């Protein structure tokens, strides 16, 4: 077997198929520079090339491809939001995700599981009912369910009333899904590169060049690059980059930790979320439980893992699934989440002309990757914000027309 592999490895008849072209020099100028080679930046590059024929595009990243929050989220996809604007936006993303593997020729292991958000109090039940009504009104499949249905949808869940927070009901969202998160970024990267987009990793942007209120390019650790249009898509560093561009964002950057267990036999079909207990959990096709909770209690630019997070999360998780007490944890990590005051993202134009923003993704950015890429590409190509993105404009904070999406965040933050 090793000799067979060696033979194929060395024979020129079997060249290794590169996923991405080899590194090359940075050009002095591009039509569009995208800062951030995470899912959102790469998706924007892909749709710019595919839908608008704009291929003189380079994507820059100070680290490596999809090494930021794209690699650090818990890969949940859903559209059961609270505001009509949010539901409409995330529903388009769910529809793009459903056909993603076929459309891009890359298997992202999209797995529709259903999504249960548990209510342990009357107030939480009221919010779930509200979300169900808004969702149905917008054509999204969500309903309020009670104990018999919850027992059928998720038999292992502890429905006893002899616990700290007995479960009273839940919001059930059948389209809730998970996917292989990094495959999403790899697919966009490969297909963007196939269309001529350049991806430059380990190339940090250190300044934004501007003249007369308009962006003219970026400074990088590999020299200056001129650009007609620039997009920033750098979750975790959004405020820092915006400051370089000369404007402020209403964002606090807070770590969010998560972890996975050892692989277990499949027992958990739906994604289960409890806002009161601060827990969300799903089981991957490999059998690992992917688990997370609330954000860290303080703002920080850091991705360290803490014992406090693990201990609290496990105590809360065991209230829902007591039989997991002997399960082992495999690994733990953190990402940096850019939290806005209204728990909704910021997309579109900025005070600097031709400088576009994709930020404020808090703990919900992965699920928006396709729709954000598609609609940001449209914004950049046309220089106009499409209706679906308009509610997420940066100026809403100045004009006091915030979105109020906190009730639909996965857990209380
Ligand atoms: O918005 O579904 C979500 C989510 C899950 C984990 C963190 N955010």
C-alpha cells in the first residue's frame, strides 16, 4: 500500500490537483480589494466574478484562508429570526445553502436536522410564539411545540419537571441545519480562484489609502495596492479596520468559546438551544457533539480558552442530557465576535466612498455566508444597496432605527 501510494505520488501522469493556484506576486492595482479571506470575503469575491463578471479582484488576509471565525463557529444554519428583515435575509441564505453543494460542485455535508429553541419560562414562550408568527408570516417553517412534540422530536432530552428550569415548550424550525463550515470557505475560494480572483494569505492590511473622501487603495505588509473599490469583511477586527478607514463602528468585540466531545453514537437529530441555560448543541456526522454557550463576560481581542467556560457549559448541558456525564471533551476553542447594540449585522455603504462594510456578525455570521456574499457583491458591483440589505445599513445607529434581533440570538448574551 505505501509503495502503491508512492508510485502514484511520483508519476507525472498523476499530478496533484491543486485546490488553489500557487502563490503569486501582488499586482500594484485591482478593481476590487477584499480585506478578509473568511467565508464572507471569499463568497463576495465568488459572486462578484460569477454574477457580475468582475474578476480583477484580490482577497487579502493577515492570517490563512478561513482561519478566523469561519473556522471557529458551530456551523448552525437557520432563519427563525425575530424581525421580518432578519427572517427575509437569513431565509435567502438557507435557500442558497440548500443547493450549495450542487451549485459549487463541493460537498459541504449540508444536513437538515430541525432546530429546537427551548422555552423554560412564560416570557421565553411568549418570544417563541412571536418568532413563530413572524416566521410563518414570512413563509418560513417555524411553530410553537409543547412537551409531547418535543419528546417525539428529541427523545433523549430530559423533560422532567424535577430540574432547575423545566422545559415548557419550544420553537421548532424544521429547516434548521448544520454543514461543514470550512468546506464552505474552501468551495468559495476554489471557485473564485477558477474565475481569476487572487487570494493572498499572510498579507496584512496596515492602512487605508484615501483621497477627497474616496478610497484609493490599501497599505499592506507587502506594499501598497491601489483599488477602485474596497470591501472589509474581517469579523473580530472590524472596529480596528474601520478606524484605519476613518470612521467608528458601534461594536464591542467579545470572545465566544465552543467545544466538541469525543465521537458518540448518533443520538441527537435536531440542533437544541436553550437561551435560559445558555447552551446550544448539535451532533456532527462524525458523532462529535458541537457545543457552545454565552459569550465571555468581557470585551477582549483574544482567542484563549477558559476552564470557567467549560465548567459552566457542562453543568448546564447536563441538565438537558444527564446521561452525558461520562462523555469526554476533545477540544475547545474561541472566536472573536463583533457585537452590535441591536444584535443585527452591518452591511453596505460607509462614510468613505467606494469603501464597503460587512461587519457586526456577533455570534451568527456563518449562517449568512452565501446571502452576504451574493448581496455584498451586488452592492459593490452596482454601487447601490439592494432592498434586502437596506435595514442593515450603518447609518441606522445614527438615525435610531435599530433592528432589535436580540430575542433571536442563539443564547442570551
Ligand atoms: O445564531 O444559531 C446561532 C448561533 C449558534 C451558536 C452561536 N450562534
